[in-house]
C-alpha cells in the first residue's frame, strides 16, 4: 500500500536522482569545453538541493596581460620598463612581520605609473 507520505518521499528522491543525472551530464559535456564546472547535491529527510556552476578555467582574479608581438612593441615595452625602474628603484625589504615587500622611491610606482 502506497501512502501519500511515501509517494512524496519517492517523488523527491526521483527528482534528486534526475537532477544528479542532469548535473553529471552537464559536468561531463562541459569538461571538453574551455572551462570548469563546480556542482553537487546536498540534502536529507526527503529534501535535496542541487546546484551546478560553469565558468572559465583559472583564477578569476588574475588578469592576463598580452605580451608585445612585434619588434617595435618589444622595444617600446623595454623602454617603458627601463624608465619605470629608473624612476621607482624597486627594492625588496622585510616588514616588521618578516614578510618581504617591495618598496619604491616614488609615489604611484606600486601601480606601474610612469610620470
């Protein structure tokens, strides 16, 4: 005899299983793409919650700077670097906690500003 309570539990478990299969399918298909998938399911007592997030691979807080390609761009980049080093005179010194940190001779150098 199938009671209403048991039917609810079975339907919730079926829904959780369907979501798990769907998220695994998404994870497997997105693994081939240029990105990463994070997800999973959590629950108990007849209640289950599943979530999946897809995003670009790598650290979102790191910005990739394009490198100079032509000889002219490489020359200009080297000149900018030399000018910055002459003005800022970067030195690594330990702070009061023993952590090595850069110190600069001019303001704005920690941001790569050339004046």
